[in-house]
C-alpha cells in the first residue's frame, strides 16, 4: 500500500482480512465526482507472507467501467460474490 500500518490502520486491517483464493481487482478512479471506476486487472490471491499479498493475475490491461459503490481508497471488502455489482467487477 505504500504506507506504514500505523498511518492507515483501517487499510491495514482490511489487508489482514485477505485470504488465499480471494479475488482482487486493481482499479483506477475516473475523476473527482465520477460514479464509476475502471477495473484494469483481476487476479486471485495465491499467497500471503510478511504482510505482502501475492497475486496470480488472470486478466490485465482491462478497461471495465463499473459503479464505484464508494470504492475510492486502496482496499475494500470483503464483498459477497452474490451481489450483482460485485460480479460485474470480478467476473473472469
């Protein structure tokens, strides 16, 4: 994340909830007041060691526009895959 855990405890706590097998997406913001984000990569967590998360990237160089649902900071979730908007983001 590029920060010390003490400086961003909420993000560190969310990182610590990530498990092997979880899907993960890299997003970019579409502007200050945008209601969408762009998904640029999707992967599956393959290992976690020393507070580092290792990803098996499945789709890269994507350009998938999806509703933001407030996902503006580094780490979000966990989400239920049964939610339609989550499926839009993480479907391979």
